[in-house]
C-alpha cells in the first residue's frame, strides 16, 4: 500500500471523456498537478462518490470537505476542486459570432 500525500494510491486515473489527451496536455494543470491527479485521482473519485471508506484521517477530512463544500485546506483538496470546476465548466470556443 503506497501513500501519496496521505491518500492510498490504487490505480492510475484517466478521464478520457473530459481530457481525452490526458491531464498534462490540456494546459489546465501543471506537470506536478497532472502527475498527482493521475496517481491518486481514482482514490479521490471513489472517496467523493462513497464507493470506498476512508482509511485514515486525511482521507476522512477530504470526504468531509467534499460533503459540506467547505474551504479547501490542502494541496490535494485544491487540486480536486480545480478538476471538478474544469469538468463542470468547460470553455467553449466558437469561430463564428453567432451561437445557435
């Protein structure tokens, strides 16, 4: 069992729906953020969706912040909030002045 920033590292996390080219190539995340999201993103997703139970105090705090939408305190919580914001509010670029 490997811990990264207090979170259990399970398997690699990829979001092919929202980031088909990967987290590194979008320009939305730094290289360090992309690597961190890839390594523990699956665990963060599972914790937020209640698909697994927290194993330590750091994971419990993350679940608590997700449930009550509290102010983020750690680097991982800020990264997950950034990821969630980006998948909810994808930018739309249009070459035409009219959007139908």
